[in-house]
C-alpha cells in the first residue's frame, strides 16, 4: 500500500495521501519514487503548464517541484544548483 497517490488527468496532477499512516520521510520517498516512474515512462514530459490538485505537505510540494523541474528541463535544476553553490 502506498502512502501517497499521484495521477495525471489531462493537465492536472491529482495528488493525495494514501490510507496508510506513515511518517513524513516515508511519504517523501514514496512521492519521489512515483514521480521518477512517471518521468521515466514518459507520462510527465515537461514543457507545458501543469496544475496540481489535492492535499500535500510542504515536503511533498518540495519534491514535486524539484522532480518536476528535473523532468521538464534538467538545465533548470543545474542553474538552481549553480545559484546555491557558494562562489569564492
């Protein structure tokens, strides 16, 4: 049983907690795994505006945001990483 559900319906990413009680770290891992599978299968292609509907914790929103960036354009995540790296 998963701790979090994600499905794509048209241009809406439907999200929500599963029936199982779980800690935040378990939910975040499940969310990342589900998104990775959706990206790898081509279900989430990127390049288009996507709406997100459903209940999500701050940590889950963070994972969706960063995995979504990585899935839509890997250069964006690199640029974010470059900005976060201290310059000497």
